[in-house]
C-alpha cells in the first residue's frame, strides 16, 4: 500500500500540473486566437480620430475609449480614497494597537477581506438608495459611489500589506532611530516606512489590479452599458470588465462580439502587467493579499 | 508645535483603523436593517425553505442557497486535489523546468480577471459541455465548477507550496539520511507538518468560490431550482443579488436579496473565523 | 505657416459643417443645449436609444446621454424614484404606478414578442397549447415537436421584464414557466443565448429578431413586422418612455425627437412599428 502511494503521488502530481497548464493555455489561447484580429486603434477609438477623442471634441461610439477612460478614472479614484486610510490603519495596527484592540481590529479586517464583492456592491447600492431618499434626490449610482465602494473592497488588502511589511522589519532597525532620540512618528515616517516600501507598493499594485478587474461592485453601483466618457464624479460611466460582461450576452453582431474579445485581451494585459509588477517589486508577494472573494 | 502635529497624525492613524472597522460593521448593519422585515414574524423560516416565485408571493432563497453550496463545494472537490497535485509537483517531485514553468504560470493566473473566465466559459466551455455530455444547454453547474476551479486553484497552490516550504529542513533531512526518497520525506514528514497551511488554503479558497459572482452568473444558467445533477442550471446567492438588485425597493423581492447578502456575509465570516482558529493570523500572513 | 494653419482650420470647419449638415433637420433642437440625460429600463428599447443618443451626442458633445438596461419594472421604478430621467418600459405602467409616481407615458413604437429558436432547429411553428406545454416543462424533448431527439432548453427573463410580462399574459395565458428555465437579463441576451444554443427556445422583442435566431410562428402566424402592424400577430405591445411628471428641457426634446420623422424612421429601421 505504502509503495503504491509512493508510486502514484508523483504520477498524480504530473497529471495535475499538465491538466492545469493545458486548461489555462486553452482559455488564454482561445481568447487570443479569437481576439487578436480586432486589436488596433479602431478597437479603441472606433471611427473617431484619436486626437478628437482625447480632447473630448467628439465622443467615441463604437470603440472602447469611454470604457477604458471609465476604468482608469474609477481605479484612480478608488486608490486615492483607499491608500491614505488603508496605510494609516495599517500603521496603527502595526505600531500602535495592542492587546485586545489589535485582536478585534484584526478580526474585523479579516472579515472585511473575506466579504464577497457583490456584498460590498449591495452595500454601496443600498447606501445610495438610502441617501437618495433621505438626503438629496440628486444622489444616484455613479462614478463617485462606485469608487468609494471599490475603495472599501481593497481597503483590507492595503491595511494588511502595510501592517505585514512594517511588522516584518527586524527589531534592531526599529530601535536605532528611537535610541538616537527620534519620536515614534519620526521613526515610522523616516525609517520604518521607507524600509518596508517594496512590500507596501506591491500591495498597492495588487489592489489596483483588483479595482481594475472587479465587476460585481460596479455592476450594482453605477456602471452602465453606454454613457460616453464620464464628465463628472456624479455621472454614470462605462468600464472594461462590465463591457466584457455586457457584450458576452448582448452582442448584436459578430463585429461587436469581436470588440468584446478585444476588450478582454486589453483587460487581461492590464491586470497581468500589474500583477507582474507586484511580483517583480517583491519576490515573495504576501499570499494573503492574493486572496480575493 | 511639532508635538501637536504629531498627535494629530497619530489620531489620524487611529481614526483610519477605527473607520475601517466601522465599515465592516456598517455593511452588516445595513444588510440586517434592510433585510429585517424578512426576519420578523416567523418569516425567517419560510425564507430559507420556500422556493422563489415572486408572482405567487414566494420569496424563499432556498434554491439559491442550494445552488451556492453545490457550486462552491463541487469546485473544491475538483480544485483541492488538483491544487495539491500541482503544489507537490512544484515543490517536491520536480525541481527543474516544469516546476519553474508551473510556478510562473500559477503566479500569472492569480492576475487573470474573473470576467475573462466567464467570457471564455460562454464561448468555449459551454458549447463543449453541451455537445460532449448531450444534456441540457451547457449552462450548468459543471461549467461553472470547471471555470471556478481555474479561478481558485492558483491561490491554493501558492498557499500549499508555501506551507510545504515552511517545514524546517532538518525534519526532512533525517529521512534522507536513512536512505529515504524525496517522496517519502514529503509523505511522512512534510505533509503531516503542513496540514494547518493546507486547511487554511482550502478554507480561503472555499470562501472565494462561495463569493464569486461573475462566473456563476455568466455560465451557470441562473435557473431558480435546486440543481439535481451536474448538468442542471443553477443560481447562486451572488448571481441572485446581481440579477434582482434593481427591483422595486419596497417589494419583498428587493428585501429578499438582503437575506442573500446576510447569508453570504455569515458564510464567509464563519470561514474566516475557522481560519483564525486553525492557524491564527501569523501563519497565513507570512 | 499662417496660411497653412488657416487652410487646416478651413478644412476642419468644412468637415465639421458637413457632419452637422448630415445630421441637420430634426436634431436642430439640440444644438444650443447642454446637460445630461439618464435613461434606464426596458431592454427592447436599447438599440433605438443608443442610436438616438449617438446622433445627438455626435452633433453636440456638450450633451451626455447614459443608457442602462434592467427591464421595464426597473425603468418605471427608477424614473418614479427620480434615479433616472427617462424610464423605458415594454409594457404599460400599471395604474397604481402611474398615480403613485405621477408618470407620463410616451408610446413611440409598437413591438411584438416573438418566440425564437436556433436557426439549426427545424421547428418553425407552435400552437399556443404546445407552447404552454413546452414552457411548463410538460413537453421536454424536441422530438415531440418534430425536431431532433434532444432535450428542450428553456430560456426566460426575470420578473422585472416587460417582455416576459407580455409573453406570459398573451402567449402563455399566465401559465407556468418551469423552474428549470435558464434566466437571461435582456432582449439582447436572449437573442445571444438562443443563437448559441441549438436546442434552446425563448422569446424576444420582434425588433431584435435577425438572422442569428429563427422566428417561430405562433398559432400559424409568424412574428413579423407586417403581422404585428396589422394586428394579426397577437403577442404585441407598445414601447414606452416614461417620465415623472411633464418632461421639460432636454428630456422633453429627447422624447420629442423620437416622434419626429427622423425619430420614427429610426424606430422603423431598428425593426419596430412606428406609431405615426
């Protein structure tokens, strides 16, 4: 029996490895084969001259430009909200919190990290409805609401990576500046943060990737099928992942479906570059930050 | 002057942490308050046992709970052995080119957007499942399970590899010293010592399979029924939220999705607590 | 140098005025406007809405029009709650909805709800009785209807769909829809799903029927534009755009545009029956 297990385990592991490689090669290969023909300026700008699109002189109708701009503004906003709060909370957790407080906060952030994104989206949506009814009828699902909800989604990752990067620093480093008379805050800002920068940055990049690919949150909080380039924080917008989802079921003709494949390749490219960067900056990316619900 | 500044900044640190924790609570509070009408007056029981048939006045989410459990548990049935096998290949069986290739591929896979799996699922996997098994439309539990497997496996594999590598070298060297093979060392020393890591990896991946929206929404078919076979169409709690969230805010339909939200919140919270019980945060934070 | 620049400007101006000329006429009303219109709801309306929006935004980039789906129920609800400016519906708003929100309905097209199958399927005609049995799950194999020996895959829409409401009332006489039916989120998605599944059956706005799906005659009458127009095809309905109270400003101009010659021509071109 033991001999048999010892024989079968390597065989089994080779099988698993090959199955996984074949499966993912199949998925990505299929996507690429079907989609590479649609890649090009026309995919992004349609029939509008690119310069006109950038200067917003003329809207783009049959291209991905509005969706790409939507995704970039969304990610930018969400990260802007999430970074200060997330890093501050991470610093607090690593350097100030102690005992019970720390345990309880820890638990909260674990729970938050585990929440399915559709639940966060539902929260964003119901807060919007609540505000619309009780505060002002001018509040609708929009870019602003989506970015806040997305910030909530990635907040725990940023908190965690900051905390772990700080806690991973050797004790001697922690003591040196203090011994030389630096205050606690000076020590954090001047010594500890710079030392743990690579960990924090890789966490932030992963969070950016999360924002760019998430569909469930934005679906509930303001993304629409057609809106043009967003003019303000309070307008509905388009986004790449939602566009892919939308096209997958509602394409009108083969040409439109081809733009769906093109959009999928572009999104895949953006996300892979981001993840590659994160892995490059920090060789061993903290596994916990890869976990997403 | 500097002192005051410092105090303010430190206060900001604290407030940020407090605010973030508050968000976690308020998400639950919102779901609970909005879903409250469903839980009062003995309706709770009917919510989890009734079928979903709004025109008949039934707003039960029982089929969706069943759908979620079926899809996520079956995903783990496929993904767990697959991930374990891959992890063994990477860190034990092969230490050469294949190990490198597989590890790099797996790391890359963690970056593939969910919606891509759904998209390729519709156009590649669904027709395949329909024609190979000649049962149903191909929009079914099986399709969703296969795509979700690709989604959750990479993280699980990296977790497993990590926990194998954490077992101190000296433990295994003893086996090698008495003439044992690498496989023997792995089976009798490394594996028993890394079970906490394996349990944590499994649990977190289960949480992810439970919480994923797009794959099931796009390729599981969304029929409101308890799936009876792999080829039946099913609707998960997450897809249900995505499908009916825009309903009339005063209607029972709209309130019922908060019940879905609460269930998802509870499921994932239980899993997180289980992880903490098993390993404590230290181990999984790594 | 200066002359070169002015030549470029001249050409650009000419190009622009040419574009403008191509869209002139009924769109003139939008020239001096500025602002935003939010549209949501009925998914049968989307092709017309998108094209109208493209024309208006192409003429005047200061106007932004966003279009979301969701279904008729969502359209009525969201316009009533003030979340959008125009809520589309593929059914008449119910009396209590009209009185509760003070809705104004504008019916700008007539549409049918057609039964569709995959073009590879040989079944092209069903009686109401057969259709009801199919959707109730009592007939579950195409063989029983003269097709291949394969199971029937049902596709349906969710409760907020006006298309579903009309189909359920007029084609199924409010009969059961089996719980094994797959759900899709819009008319476009229904068409996509049926064109992908050789053994599927579903129902879709007649305006959306094209060569990717095959229409099925209902009680011997094909769901064509002509049959809808002269009333022979009975599963028909109006397409409405609803506003909360009397529309004003840009929203009014948008709705008025749908009723102009150009708007109605657009309606016809997208496969619906114009009301004028």
